C-alpha cells in the first residue's frame, strides 16, 4: 500500500489530516509538517492500522 497524507478542509475552515499506509507512530512523523503549518491540534483519533502495526512491531522485538 502506498503512503498517503490526506488533508480535508471543511466549509468552515476546519482542517482534518488523515494518514494511510504508515506503520504505527510513523504517521505522526510523516504528518508533522502539515500539522505545524495548520496550527494547533484540537484532537487525534488513531485508526486500527496504527494499533495493528504497533502490535506487530512489538511482537518482533519480543521474539528477538
């Protein structure tokens, strides 16, 4: 899956940033520049992909 940063701006000017295809917390680093440009964050919702990838990475570390 390709990595995508999607920015949605509502008619009222509120911006929402969605990331797709990033493993675990990698999405935060990838979208950091967009969040800084848009201003203060008002909320954050993690997708199932965020937790699934983080769990897989942790399992690999524990198995080593």
